[in-house]
């Protein structure tokens, strides 16, 4: 079975960067404890401060689907409500080559 890699982009509204940063940090800690999570990292763009990325590796697509139903993800979305400039963009990745 091939692992699933995912990148998510979250753009904070001006003035909401600290709240988004905190929500994503809390989310990362809880997500790393999920059974199917291989890795889950959060980054902020140096080129575009206030734009955050999660770089995720899941054991399987089913594990990612389970993650999407967790209470800690729902809490992160609730904390971000009204504080992002656009809805998060979630990109499951397909290897090239």
C-alpha cells in the first residue's frame, strides 16, 4: 500500500495570523497521535507571511479520510472560522515519474 501525501494551504486574514498559527499548532500535536498519521508538519511561508502549509503523510487514503472526521480537525476549523481569507486548499499528491 502506498502512503498518501497531502499539502494544505491556509491563508490567514491580516491580523489573524497568531490565532491561525496557534490553531494549527494545536491541530498538529493532536494529529500526530492519530494511528494512521506518518508525519504532520506545519510551516509558514517566508515569502508570504500569514500563509500556512501543512505537509502531511498518511499511511493510507482511508487514514486521511478518518482524520477529516476527527474532533480536533473540527475544532481547528471552528477556531479558524472568520479568520482565513479563502477556504483552505487541500491537495492530495500523486507521485510523478
